[in-house]
C-alpha cells in the first residue's frame, strides 16, 4: 500500500486534538459538535458539481479504471482475474470539514481518505468481484453529531447521488451478473435505504449474493422486514445481510444505543426494544463465538504507518446479547486512535479482512451452486 499514513489519519483527525482537551470525558459531545457540525444552514451543492456516473471520473473504483485502490491486496493475496460478481461499494464518511454539510467531489483530504478505505475495505471483495465504488457528495461528519433538519437534508442530498450511481451501475453490468453490496458507516446507512427503496421485491434482488453493512445499527424487527433480505444465519448462506459493530472490552456502547433507541426503523416501527443484527465476521453466524485462532488475517498497520500486514490469529470476536460485536481486550496494533467507549468503528473491516474475503467467496459459491 502506498505510504499515506494509513487509516490512523482518519481517526486521528477526528479524535487527536479532542482527546487532549480539558474535560473531554465530561464534554465530549459538545466538543465534537463544536469541532465538526457546520454553523451555516444546509445549502445544496450546485448542480454543476454533480457526478456524472456515465463517466469514469465519477467513480473511485470501476473495472475499466487503471488506478483503482480496491484492487490492492496484501502480500500473498491476489485479486480475481475473472471475477464472477459485480460489487457495489459505498464508502464511509471521509469529509471532516465543517465548512459545509456535504463534501464537494474535489476535496483533497476526503479523496485521499476514500482511497484508503477502498484499499482496506472494498479490497476484501476483489477475490470474487470487480468493484464499483461511486464518488458521492457524502454528508459531512457533522451530520452525525446533531439531530437538526440540516443533517437530515445533507444525508438526503448524499443519498440522491447514491441512487443515481446505483442506476448507472445496474445499467452497466450484464443482466445475469451476480451482485454483492458492501458499505461501511454512512455507506451502510445508504445501502439500507437502497435495499428498501430500489431492491426489495425487484428482479435485481434475485441476483444479490450478500450484503455487507457493518458500522451501522440494523434492527432485526424494525428494519429487516422492509429490506427484502434476511440477516445471515450461518456461514455460506447466500442472499442475506451481514452486519456488525466492533467494540473492545469493557465496552461502553451507550452512545450508539441512545441513537438507536431514539430512531424509527425502515418499517416505520421504533427501534427501541428491538434486537440489533450482529453477524460474527469470523464465523459468518450470529451466535457462534470465535477465538483468535479463527481469525484468518487482520490488516495491522505497520509501526511507521506506511502500509499494513496481514496477521493471523490476533483478534477474537463474539456477538453479545445486545447486538454489538465484542473483540476481547484492546488488540495489539490498533490502539492508537479508538473512538469513545472502546469503539473500533474505523477498523470494522481491517480487524477481519481475510475472513470477510473468505466469507464472500463462500456465499458466492453457495449462490452459484443453487443454479
């Protein structure tokens, strides 16, 4: 991987100065809002800056791009030469400025971070698929730190780009090509809406190998019935949804739980009191815990931050009764920038990269075996 200070730059920009602030433990919410929530009202970005998904420039990853970060692999691993699946990947939030509510496509910092995420997340699927990753005018990180109407309008604006990218993707890939959906954080949120609004009940739904939507809470009762696909119940099961949120122990999940309990699901039912979907990425099943030996390889950042190495047997995982993924104590190599509550959100893919890759291959093989 290119020397880009790796993923620590993402969490570092978010947390480093705040973590050192006086009274951080008491005032973290206020400090986060002051640092990242735009002060000006929401204003749509000009139509002239909208991505044209008929052109390669609107895509971070696409099969015909010469420079595609999703094709990166660690030493000893190779990408598929004849991919059987088309992967539609939606990146997480990389726009950290409070200058406006949505990211312009030419923001250099956000684009550098997009490449990092494609290299460490979308790359997990290049063993089975060719990745299509649209550039979209994502909502800023501040949109997730407030509940006012500006934040909702910013998310809706970003989702409008996602819908257009999806339509262009479906039109471009062969009608018999299998499809895998993947995202993280804001990307997973948009995937959930995409499933409800465009995919559930459609002909395309019959081509979905699996959906990987970590980093965003999904309710089994209040969300899944509207999405057209079940949560994955076991390894190798095709046509289902995989989701998790990684925490080291002892975990403090109150911030995520508070947001979850205050929101309404895709069915219109409140999420409060409902079970959260958690599929263990080490086992492909919700109820099965796994010791570190089951981890086929985590992407561990190098000490000088010039890349990552695939390290086996380092990180365990189990879904706890509340629906969060517990990874034991703080794993070696990932502890420099962790979000409040021992939240390993930034590393949801990196902690289990090789297992996610194997899981995608197993679900693809099972789908093909159905005939």
